[in-house]
C-alpha cells in the first residue's frame, strides 16, 4: 500500500527570492524543517495564515504541494518541488544543496560515490560513467 500524501506550504521570500517553507506560523529555509500538514483543514488554515506574509511583503505566491512520508523521511512528490527544495539548480556548490539543507543530499552523495567508482579510476575519463538522474 502506498504511503498517503500529505501537504507542505511553500513560497518565495520577497527579499531574495529564496524558496521558504511554512513552520508554526513562520518561514524556514530548509525543506526538512517545514511543517507537514496532514489534514485538509490544517493545510487550508496554514495557507490562509500565510497570506498575511504576502500582505506584509515577506513572501510571494504561497501554495500547498504534496509530499509523501515514509520510513526514510518526507519527500516532495512532484519534480518541481524536488528542484525547488535543492535551491538554485545552476551549480551544486551554491544554495541549499551546498549547505546540506535538501533532500538532494542523498543524490549528491551518490554522485560523489559514482565519481570515485573503480571503473572511472581505471578509465580516467569521467564521461565513461556519465549518468543522468
């Protein structure tokens, strides 16, 4: 049986455009620190409360998105939210992914391990192990 979907609330901080997540009436930067909203009424109440942050010019475009919770933690369901949680996608050494604030840490560790694989060490050519995720 598949894990049920829950929701989280996200927006962009107006000051710098950074992706932020709702937690207990305020905003946090790390996906993992965001509040998981299990009930529809709870999610709608959080969205309504977040509208004050819009009126106060703190964030823009707050919206709810689906997440799934399992034994390994909470994960965004849609690709868009996976990318947003990782921070700027232009370089892995910038933003949230560089600070270890994202669910993408596992992917980064896997990529690092792949780059150090014995096959690559033998060939000396990183293109031999080129993998798209």
